[in-house]
């Protein structure tokens, strides 16, 4: 899906623990990571990082090569952020 969908793809997970587990799984499987990063820049929500800076980087990637952003329901990005047009061409709820 990430190869055919232009712009941004949002993937929401139910908790930070699951998000970190998913990130670890991807990092341990370079085949999956390489396939994903060939078509999109990959971002993971970080609850300890400045989310505005992270959002700006994501938006820039969406406008150029495309990006996939792994987020948490009820996290920093789930409320009050405007994912319009190319920033959310597809949303996946896990």
C-alpha cells in the first residue's frame, strides 16, 4: 500500500508500549524495513520529543518522497493536529 499511496500514511496503534514493540520488530527485520523505506520515510511518534518539530519533518517528507507515521490513539498527534490533503492519504487503525 505504501508504494501506491502518494503522500502520507498514518498508522495508529493502541498504546505506546505496542508502538515501541512494533518499532523494535521492524528494526530487527531489515527486509521489511528496507521495503518500507524504499517508498516512504518512516516516523514513529515519540512521547518525549517535541511533536511540532516531528510533525514539520513528517509534512516535509509527505510533500517530497512520502512518509508513513506510526502514532498512538490518544497520543500527542491524535487530537488537535490537522492531517489534511497529502499528510493523510491513508489511515490504518491497528
